[in-house]
C-alpha cells in the first residue's frame, strides 16, 4: 500500500519487490460504487467472521487498516467488497482471486461459499497487497478446525498469486514499522526479506512463500512440506512425447545445418547478427543433446528440450532472414495464421468426440498451445506495426508461433492414440461457467495491475487472448475455451509473479524456497484429485520436467514449470468438484460500506504487484522490453 511519491524499494541491487508498490503510485482505475447498503451474509447454515489488520503506506508513513472478512457455507458463490470510499480494480480482483485460491486449497467449490470483505476506512483503496491476508483469513474460516489465530496479533502484507504463492510487495519498511508501533507481529512475503529494516526485525514473525506459511506462522505450527509422488502419466502419452522429442530434435538439427551454411555465405551480414545467430544455434545444439539423453527415461522433459531447441534454431533462422531482408513478413504472418486456423478447426472437430477427463485435458493442452501460438503471432504483428526494426522480438515471436505448430500437432496425435478411461465428462457446460468466471477475474487482476503501473499498452496481447477465449466460450466451443483460459492463467502468473523472481533480483535461496512450496502445493492438489478418482496427466508431465530442471540447477525455470503444473491441477479440480446444479454465483462490484466501525484515515493506496510465468517462450521474449522499462521506473 502506498501513496504516490517516494522511491520504491527493491530487493538488493535490483529493486524487485518495489515492483508492485508502483501499483499504488498511479491508481487510476476504480470500479463504480453503486450502493451504500451493506448486505450481511444470510441463508448459509454456517457463517464465520474475523477482523484482521493489514498495513498500508499513506504518504511517507505506514498505517494499519482494519478489515472484516465473513464467510458463509454453504452459499451461492456471492462475493462482495465494501469500503467507505472507492476500491481499485486491482484490489477488488485480487480479493476475488483470493476467494478462489482459498476455496481450492480447502477443496470446496468457490460456487458453494459466500464472502463479504469490508475495509473499515473512508479513504480510497487500491492495489492487491491485502489479498494474501484475505486469502489466509478465508482459508482459516473455511477450515472448521482452525482457530483463525492470524486475527489476534498478526499483521500480514503480500499479494496472492493464482497458485497460492505469496507475491512480493513494496513499502515493506513502513508497513513493518506500522505493525511494530502497535506491538503486533509482522508477516511478509519471503521475497521481501531483504527489505526489512534492522530496527523492525524483532517484530517480524516470519516470511511466507504461500498462504499456508501465513497460517502456520500465525498458529505457531510447523510449516507444511510435502514431497510429490514420482511423476506418472499414461504410457500412450509417454510414447507420443518420445516420438515428438525425436521429431523436433531432428527438425532442429536440420535447421542448425541450414542456417550455419547460410551464415557462411553471407559475408556482408552484420557481425552482431552473425554472433547472435551463432549463439542461438549453439544453445539449440545443447538442448538437442539434453533431449537425446532423456528421451527414454523422461519423455516429456525430452520433448520440452527438443521444443526449446527448435524454437532457438527457428529464432536464429528468422533473425538472419529479417536482417538480410529476405522475408516478406505479411506473407509469413498470413501463412502462420492460416495454419493456426486449420489447427483450431482440428481441435474443435475432436471436441465432439466422447471425452473422458484424460482426453479432455490432452485436447485442452493442444488448445492452450494454439492460444500460445496466436499470442506469439499477435506479438510479432504488433511489434512490426509499432517498431518494424525490432527484429529480435519479431524473430523470437515468429519462432514461438512456428514451433508451437509442431507442438500442437504432437498433442493432437497423442489425443488420437489415447483410449478413454474413467472419469468421463458427459457435460462440461456448468464447470466451464466457473472456469470462465475465474479466468476473467484473473484477466482483470492482471490488466488492472499493468494499467495502474502505467503500462496499459502491455495489455494489448492479453486482451486479444481473453477475447478469443470468451468468443470460444460464448459459441459453446468449451474445449477450445478451456485451453485458451489455461494459457491465460499461465501468462497472468508470469506477469504477476514468476518473471520477478530471477536469481539477480532475489537470489537462488529464495527461489528454491518458493520452488519447495510449489512442490507442496502441487502435492496437495494431487491428493485432492486422487481422492476424487482423477489425475492430471499434464501436471505429472510438468512435474517430471520441473524436477529435471531442478536437478540441473535451474531452479527458476523449475519454479515456472511447477507453477504451470499447479495451474493444470487447479483447472481439473474446478472441472470435477463444481456441483452439477445451475449456478447462481455472482460477484458484486465493491460497495461503500455502512457497516459500523469505519475510521477515517489518511488516503490509503494498497499497492503491490508481482509477476507470473508464461509457458510461452515467445511471450517471455516479448515481455523483456516491458520488464526493463518497469525496472527503470522502479529504480
């Protein structure tokens, strides 16, 4: 939480977590306030409430703001936010996300609970830094065995991430001192640990990597740590992945040979371009070696290494062709788009077949890869329109789209070979309503953060993605929509969380801690699925690759993969645990609160931000310029 002005703080030399405090710096967008009437929860058999404190930055000082959280079970999916003044979009949608995350952790459909959140202040609120505390409060209120100990003497700051991680925030020194001034214990995201001032350290109760840590710290119980079972996915999928790995590795090898020959003939080519292309080809060669080493024992990992090798070789190819003015970009755009539209039709045709959960997931993965390819193509086109000399972004984005085409084909081949086994999915209409609602919440959460930090232009590709997803949903093409929503969740996580947690920004130890937490969260959802007779084949494959990356010392990439694995499991959980009855769930806009106990305070801007992972290599490259500009602004 922070008012406009002042230098955001960072993690070490890189100023990481200040990232999100910027959210408050330019809090421009708020939801309309429509009704002054506070509506208490009613109709539920059990209603539990708790009052908590969260810290805010008001000007150059820290303040505490009281929040009341009420949860009713069983409910109708009602979610309402009240305040004495305006509530920013990033605050509202982060709290809606918190409701979903907490309910999924408990194993209850979000459609079956009602939630009221009341900010006891008459000043404007903006930013998502209260969402970690709210998620933990809802989690504890939903657990009949919890004593909601967080409410007694703890102050929590942090941004909730869709997978349940504790995302970093800004203004931590002032927030910590605000808690200390009231003799309360302070809990912050682990990524904020370097920001704690020495004078406030005695008041820090602990650092959290997820809402589970907050619950453990406040209850003074051991942190939950679970080791996931050995990755296990269907034999048919394993053989298909091995085949895809060999095919893409062979294609990459051929490209390396062709581009190398081309480079030797182009004496006039810029030496910098030659060096860049040669480096990409070398990286591609190394990934081919990794793919060949793992193809028999870890076929999904091998396919991922081969895909990366192909992407790198294609990027080298497009870099050389663009630099030498040998490529008609408009024709290339149209060629890739037509291929993607053909693949879209192929996915839609298959969605009319009998679908068990396993085949549904595989087909939705193909749709997610299609979404990623369209996204990369959008990045290439937008970059060409705005800055046609940005060959690096255009080349990497075209390569991402082209490489995804081969990936989609391999997933469709896997789908065709799979036999359907229980559980079956006779009707996914109602579960898709919940996934549609949740995905649009995540989209609005992400876009509101980007807008509030002054990077509205960076939302353009995300807007195109959600438009495609919602169009498919509205047309009843639910499998295609499911894949697009899965891709949206992955990219949003990159923006809000994963992209910030680089070794340079936070150090390897902190990344490893988040990775361990990711493994625990994955395992929780794994057991939830198993208790319902289901398993995420994709999640298991991601787990295999994440473990392999971790063994090779690449904790950051492993964290991205395990985040994607958790996202895959969350989607499946929503598919199988949402009740089959028609939904009356609503998410009401934030309201000015007439509830008692509202205290006037200085203007509070609840500010933070965070950053998520994208499985898309093209997306990661495209976000590089945005990240660099954001860091410049932060420092």
